[in-house]
C-alpha cells in the first residue's frame, strides 16, 4: 500500500487486518462487534477520553503512573495498589520489551518462568500473550480508565487485543515509537502501521466508542528541544485525526527550565489546534500530558522525590491535563509497587497544593512561546513542502533530510546532525541546527542564548556543554556547569 496521508477505507483496513490477527493465536479472540458492545457496557468512569475532558473542563491535572508486570494476578494487584495507596487518577499497563519487538515466544517463556520464580521476570505486561480474555480480567478487576503504554514500532496486534479487552487509551505513534525505540525500522513502515492503529480507533469512534490516542511526547527524553518534540507531536496528532481519532492527548517531556516548559505545553496545545482547524478536522478533543523528567535520575531517593515534585509543579503550573509520574526507583529499574505509589502520592500532594494556580503570563513566557511556535512552524512548513501537501510523505522525506531530527535517537533513519545544549538558565537550545530549516533570526537567537552561558562559564560554546548537561540531573543540578 503506497504511503499517503489519507484515511484508509474500511476495505483497506479489513484487508490488512486478516494478516495482523494471525500474528499470535490470541488474535483470534478479537471480535470487534463484541468489543463495541463490551465498551458500551463499561461504566463512564472507565473512559479515558471522558476523564481527560472532565479534568480539562475543571482545570485540574491528573496523575498517571507507569506500571506493568508479567502475570495477570500480580498486575491487577499492582494497579489496584497504585489506585488505592498511590491515588492514581488513571492507570497504565506498561508493556514488556519482548512484546514491543513482537517476540511473543519469548513472552511465553517469560510468563512460565515468572510463574516458577513467583515474581515478574518480564519488565512489563505481555498483553498479546494474555489475549483479550486475560486483559479483560485486568479491566474487570480495576476501577479506573486503563491505557496501554509501550514503545512498539508494530503495535497493530497489541492494540487490537488490548482495545478489544476494554482499554480505552493507547500511547504511541509512527514516529515517536520508532525513532527513539528502534534501530532499523523504516519511518515509512511505522507510519503505515500506526495509520492502522489509528484507523482501528477511527472504526471504534464510528461505532460510538471513544478511544484516546496519546503520541509519545518525550521521544529520547534527552535534551529534545521543545519545538522538535512539539513538531513531532503535532504531526502524529494530524496522522491520528486523519484516520478518525477524536480524543488526542499530545505530550511533552519536561526539560527543566520552568518558563520554557510551560511555554512548550501552551505552544503545543495552541499550535496543534491551529493545524487541526487548518486541516478541517472537527470535534477533536485535545488534551496535553506533561512527562516528569525523562533523563537520568539521582539514585538518592530523597533527591529523586525532589525531581518528581519539581515535575509535578511544572505540570500543574503549565495547566497540563495529565502528568506522567516517575518513581524514586527510576535510577535503579522497574520500581516496587510501594515506590511507585510513593511517587504518585508526592505528585498528588503537589498537584493538590497548586490546584487552581496556573502561571500567569509574563514577557519571558510570551517570548518563549513566540520562539517555540516560530521554530515549530519552520519545521512543519518544510515537512508540508517536502510532501507536496502530503504530511505522511513529507515526514519520511523530512527525516531523510534531517529536517526532523531527534537528538540521541538510535534509529538509522534519524540524521543525528542537530545537537542541543542548555543556555545559562537551563533552557534547551539548538547548539547546532544541522539541517533543521530555521530562519537566520532563529539560528542567531539560539546562538546568542548559548553564548551567554559560554561567557558566564568562561568556556567555548560546544558539545562539551551537551555532555555535561546529559549527566547534570543525575549528579544533582540542571545545568552541567564545568567542574
Ligand atoms: C518510558 C520510560 C519510563 O518507563 C518506566 N518504566 C518502564 N517499564 C516500567 C514498569 N514495568 N513499571 C514502571 N515503570 C516502568 C521507566 O522507569 C522510565 O521511567
């Protein structure tokens, strides 16, 4: 099927679907008509879309953890613990790495070994292997809206199974679950595979069931300039809307300077709406999600709580609809349920203290919004031009030419020419733009901010700043000052 930015017909979708459902025996459990009935019988309190829109209307920020273990019973216990002991507003099921690579045989072995060992030997929940029946046990035994969170370049079967089971939100996208997560999967392939996932959601929408879609905002989570992550988020939002998705949550990974982070969230929402309107999409329910710091964490748990609380306050002051919570075990690995719940409680404490407060505008905030929007516009205009008006084709070409370029991404399809670094107040700037098509004014603006830092630190503006910034938070500061 030739890649094009166009809603798939039902015939195109159902033709591919036959192959998709053969990917593992549990694919045979998916029955869309039955699934629609099941969703319609779910209580409203389990609808991701509704809870998000309610929060947006009330101006509150919801807290959602990540969490996933191998066996169904333990996974249910974990999720209910995070609900009851953590105070989570929304629940995840973080999917294991084998499933993300479609290695379901390995999952099967992991499930068996976890049963023998009496603990999870997978780093997440193997939704495909558990099938509709198993995932439905999770839906039946928990009390909050459920979302599958993963990092899967080909998530077609996983999405079919877990949405049919009653999950009402799905994270990911053809760019955001490829470039940061895979080494040699073509962008064209994953855009097409995620058009399938979005068309599946479009099919549910056409049958009266709202399923939320959330592109993965943080990308590599390593000094990604706000305009680059916003450009990717808006593009994945457009790809989803074209396939009939209505409930869209666009995300952003905290960079660390409060004003820039708030500007990023505000710009993301405003600019996404501009593009949805320009493309003629009606009835899009747009919300935002702020990811607490996605980079290296301090090992010391008290310091980790400082990072978590700082992220919670930025999310609240930005007015994000949702914040993704980190845990004090972030530097170590998969958290215990107690540590996970503690991260949520710390976050909720901050959200409650800041409820009703949003940072009012200021000249600095307006300037950051202007710069982020102008940079994002340069990128998106070029994507559109490269595709001759076809966003999907334009994205593939934009990566080929380094117009879209995600720092520190493993993908061989990512140019890796653009390099970021923090300026003297910790805002993430473009140290070198590579082939990102900025105006001279924007290039000079970024350079000037970085030169401020060079002057202050008495050192040249170069890649050493980037390296120092990568390790800074783990060492206890935001900006990687020379030692
Ligand atoms: C996107 C990366 C984030 O997902 C987190 N993560 C990955 N797997 C799990 C897991 N199984 N439980 C809780 N958190 C998890 C990881 O700690 C990191 O913060």
